[in-house]
C-alpha cells in the first residue's frame, strides 16, 4: 500500500474511544500500525511533524452532491473528491439526484467505480427512495443495497405521498439502512425562495414558512414510530424541527439528524441584498432558529454536521434571485466553519465537533469508519485548529465557486489528508 508514514507529536483526538492525547502515529500498509508516546523513526519512513496540530479520524460527510453522472459542468468526480480531500474528508455519501437518477444498481455501481478510479476518498452512494425521484413508485431498494448503497433518499425532493414513504420505510428495515428525509411540504413551499417573514415581505420575495419543513419532520417521525425504521432528517434549519426531533428521541423513536454549516453560521440577513450565493433549500432562517440549531448540536439532538455540498456554475447563480439555483459549494469550508462558528464560540468542544463528522455519521451509516486505532484503516486528517485563512472561492478545487463565505476569515486549516494510508492532499509550504 506504499511507504510508512510517521506522524509525530500531534494531539490525537478520537471521539469514539474518548482518546485525547499527544501520540506518535505510525501508518504502514494502509493501516495504523502503532500509536505510542514516542516512536523512533526508521530509514525510509515519511516523517510528518504534527506538533501544534490535531490528528483526527478522516472526516465523514453524509450529504454531498457530486453531480456525476449528468452534470459534469458543475462538478466531476475528480474535482469533487479533490475538494473533499482538501477539506479533510475521507468518506462521503453521494446523493442520488444525478442524471440519470441513482434509482438502479447500474448507477450505484458506476458511482462507486468512478470514485475508486479517482482514488482520493471513499464514496458511499445513497440510492433513491423512489424511481426518478418522483415520489410515486418505490425503487428496488434491495438491489440498490446489494450494489453498494448505504442509505436511501429522494434528496432535493420530499416523498409527499405518506403511504409511499411508509412502505419505503418498512422496506428499509429489512436491510437496516437509514432513510434520509428531505423535509419539505411542497404545497406550503411552492413558489418560495427564502424564509417567510418581515424580510421576505420587504424584499418582495415569496417566502417559505418554517412549517413547510416542520410538518414533514413531524410526519416522518410518526412514520418512523409506525414502521420502526431508522429515520435521518437532512439539513435541519428551524427551531421547531429541533424541538420535534428532541421530543422524538425522548420517546425512543429511531431518529437522527444533521444540519449544515450555513444553518449555524448565517441567518436570512445573508440574502438581504438579493445575494444568490446565500440561496439554499431549506432557506436560511432567523436568529432564533440559528440559536436553536446550535443548542441542538450542543445537547446531541442534532447528531451530524454535513456540508450539503451543492456546486453550481455561475450561470446558475448570476441571475435574478428567484431564478437562481439553491445551494452552496461546501466541502472546503465545512471544517473551518465547524471550528469558527461552534468551537470558537463555546458551543462545542473540539472533540464534540469532530464527533459530528466522524463517529456519529459512521454509527448512523453502520460503517467501520470515523475512528483512529491500531489495526484500523489509515483514514486521517491532520489540521491546525488555530491557523486562520481567508475563504477565496477562486482557489477551490471544486468546480463550484458558489459560496456566501467568500472573504470570511475561518479558523482551522487542513494540513494533510491521508486515505487508506496514502497522502492524498497536503498543504504546500510557500
């Protein structure tokens, strides 16, 4: 698998085991061979000075749109996976709203094959709940799982028909996979482009009420209770959703949840100048929603932080607000926002923050990833939690330069990403 790598003097943080200790880490043959206070290097080993740096499990991003196949002008497997590697991510879930849709084993196998061909990070495909994402006919979930799908979702679109969603949830229990739900009542959100409230009224833009999300969160929680399925709520954006998920967890319903960095870093004020870079779905909400998201992350109601990476060309964004596509290119800013908006503000400890992108998503997906230990596959990120940098989308590896964080100073800089024992990205000095 390549030469041995010795990471020296780093603070090793492994939330799964609770480890937080300065250790040397030796990587050999793609795996972690030793973790000790002091390892004497041998000739031929690659030495990595990690003093003043954090050594953590490679990050897991549960929510990524890679655009391939079908929209390679927005992102290719090469550009998307390099962006992930630069963000310290070694495993990601690719969402099924490709063209053609990942509603059959051929597309699932294609995505896995292309990712393996590129070889920068691991891609775990998410299969479509319904054929063509139309919400009408359930996909052959068993064959999707057999081909390598780790979850099902009609991401970008909700399954509006409650009977179809019920049957899909029942089907999912046969395979133990989570159902990832994009919670949106399309009748309530129809024609909306931002959060509904005084700001949308003053801008003359039709709004989307919080209830459009919360009604579907409540429905899917009840369906999870009925079916016993593992429900995972995607990109939570409202205080009401956090409260519903908290209540469901207290009731013992199998529900987990994620949010994206823009929901704990920005409010609807970011679109006040008709800024299409801050147009997302669900939309950015109010200050009280942002605070509720942060509280939900702190108390464990929200298990995961995922980028919801949605690269678009400038043609999709440099248009009137109502016509602009929704989404943010987020792979390369996710860790920095996690540290800047949560750790630095005392919402989470660094170990808690790392858990949101390592052992927590690994547990939900039931995969042996997101932990550091002797014998484990060497998927590792080395980052400096104190180094600051300015977000410059022109320097993104991703084809998607669409970000509302351009010019922001973020803390937390990835120095090296190791995947299967190979250095797939490292910061060049000078």
